[in-house]
C-alpha cells in the first residue's frame, strides 16, 4: 500500500478495477469526482464499477415470467409438431424414460444443472401458479430474472441518496455520441438501471455515430428484447464482424420464439466459423436436451469436455445421464471430479451420496448425505429429505422413510413425489382411504408425474371402480405413453368393458 | 401389479449465472431490509423526540367536546 500511495489517483483506481477490487475502485472514483465533478475518466470508471456489481451474462439470462408464458404474443406456431417446439419435446426419446429418469415440473427429463431458463409445457395458468419451484427447472411464480431484480431495487439499494446518474436530466444525445463514454453509459443504463428505453436511445445514437460499422452497438440493440428487430441487427452485425456471441444471441432469439430448429441452425452456422467453441456447443447441447434428444445432448457435452475439461455443466449433465442409465459408479466418478475442482455444496454432496449408495458404498453414502443435510439451503431441503427417504426405504427402514417423506413435505408442501411415496407407504399399512387421498393430492400438486395416476388406477381397479380406473390409466398413458404396466392395465379394463 | 414409487432424484447443480442471480437477489433484499430498518429506527427516534411536545400541544388545543363548558 505504501508504494501505491505514490500513484496517480486515477491510475490507482484503474489498477484496483483490473484487480477486481470493485468496491475500493468505486471509492477512489468517488473521491476524484468530489474534487472534480467533471472528470470524465473517473465518471466512466465509476459507471463500470456500478455495472460490474449487477452484471449478468445476458446469453444465460433467459428467465420468462408467468405473464409472458401464458399471454405469449411472440410464438410463431402454437400447435407445433413433436420435436419442433420446446412445448412438445420428444417424450419417447431414448434416455428420457420417466420410469427411470424423473421429470421436472415442465415435463422434461431431469437435467444435470439448473439454468435461468424456463420454457414450460403448456398447462393451465392455475397449474403453473400452484406448482412450486421444487423441480428446479420449472418457473417461479413471479419472474425472478435479473432484469426484474434490477428494476427499481438495484439503483435504490446501492445508492440510498438517489441514482448516481440522473437519467432524466442527462444530455443523452451528447454522451451517446462520445465514443469514450457511450459504452460504459449504455451498460450502466441497461444493467444497473434496467431502463431499456434510454438504453435503446443511447444504442441507436451510438450506432449511427459509428456509421453502422460497429458490431458492438448492433448486438446491444439486439439484446433489448425486440425480437423482430433483433434478428436484423444481429445478421447485420455478423456482416460487419463475425463474433461468437452474435450467433449465440441469434439462437437465443429463436429459442425465445420457440423455434428450436432455427436456433440449432444458427448454432451450427456459428460452429462452422468457430469450431469447438464452448458457448455455442453449450447452447446446442441445451437445446437438444430440452427437445428430449438426450443422446445428442450428451455427445455434445462430451465434445465440450474434450475442449474444456473443467466445464461443470457438462460434467454434471453427463453424470446425471450415467446415473439414470443405471451406471451410478461412473456417475460417481464425474461428480467426484466436480468435487475435486472445489465445488462444495449440498446438492453435490447429496448426488455423491446417492451415487455411493446405489453402487453399494454405504459408509460413504451416509456420510455424504449427512453432510448434505448439514449444509442444505431452504430451496433444496425438500429434495434432500425426499432422497434420504429413498435411502431409508432401500435399507428397509420404512418408519424412517415415512418420516423423511413427511419432513420433505414440511419443507415444501407441494412436493408431489413425497406425497406419492407416502401414499404407497399408507397403502402397505392397509389405510386405503389415506393412500387415495395422498395420490389425489400428488396428482394435483405435480401433474407431470404419471405415478400417482397409475397408482390410483390400480386402487380403483381393485375396488371394482373400472370407469375411474380407466380415466386414471388414460391420464398415466398420456404422460408416459410407453409405460408397459399402464398399457396392460388398460387392456385388462377395456376387455371388461367390451365383455359387457 | 403393485403401485410404483417415484424415483430418487439427483439434484441439479446451479450454473454460475444462476448462483450469481441468487446472490444478487439476496444482496438486494438485504440492502433494502437494512435501509428499511434504518428508516424505522429514525422514525422511532424522531417520534420519541417529538412525543413530549405533542403532549403539551394537546393540552393547549381546544377540545371541541368540552368547548361549551
């Protein structure tokens, strides 16, 4: 510190910014600005500092709120054929068997990672409001995207005396034309203030000032959420300069418009110019996974690992796939690799615990699960207890399993899987009415599960209520058309009907 | 035919962006809370300092129900 005192203040601030000491850098800038409020260099540096604290990679930020889902105006083909829309993934694809691999609330096979990206299966709004966010990739009831966080709260929270820049009084025309300042100003307005209108104004003036030759401004104009205009901007940006992010943004637009095949086309075009690029490969793998093409997705993730061996998302997705392909010992190796890289959270410990348990390493399994319980945050509490219940069930400790499932329900009353399993435990005790009520509850809370429907169908069939059994078995087949036992049960009931 | 259990569920890990989003949200909430608490404390302090004055005022004010007496 002694030597750094000799530095020029602005140089020191820049040095701090380079070293990622954002708070200290901001303090330095404030000091400079107090001395000389017109110091543009310090002003832009402070803008960058403020942006940095709220910066989110827009490529990854794809959260769609409930209003956009149900009042969607941008979808091009509302009744798409299977495999051409996120809303109609290939349910029968290999590797996506719900009997082996659980599904998320959105009806997709469970993925290895959660991303801030949600595209739900068409359901009723009522259902969406009711189902909570336990299965991770399902949407939150209110939008929790970065843009939402930024709106209002961000500037207020960071600066109780009012915003750093008073946008209403700022001479936008003047600053947007200044190539030294406009990028920082734009990013501040877009990321920190969340003021898309002003951001658009700045970008429009700046791109004009750059004589439409700067890919950066075209990309920024594309990011602002106007899908039709965005495509033109991005294509034009590609003509000026080929950038990886431009291809990824183009694909993002089409993902948002629910046109995954076009998105895949753009990703592939991007791969032609940028072979083995991680951003593009990751995007492609995600789209394939969402479409239910698990095998293709895993191949892509393996390609990613060949290029970047420490990619957590790729490792986690491959591990999940191995686990549900009945190879927990290989999944364990992958999860162990993530652990070796220094990731240390409850989710990972629980996954390692489950892998250990299913490849018969019981001592390690229990230790890992205990560790997961010790560190679990509120949002995964229910899932941790649910899985612990499974372990107890496999050991044969039904009493403990029962309690674990109940604890899962305490943590999250909408945990459909726990309700369904509790129902079966009640059934074993001979309490048929209670079991039925649990199954009914489960199918209401988690309409993406076929198990409660099937179990209800069996119960109704045993009680001789064939019409109820038929309704439920049909529902079960609707969710999982290839389920052999449901098919058998349906055949059995239809024979009874035709006999009459 | 017997009822089927739901399967064990691996918990998806969070991507970096997801973690960052959650952290941002948490930070924003905490900052807002701190702000609100500070405001409340200020209000309380100002009320306490105002309180004795209020009492003296109310004595001086005309009570309309007793005005006739």
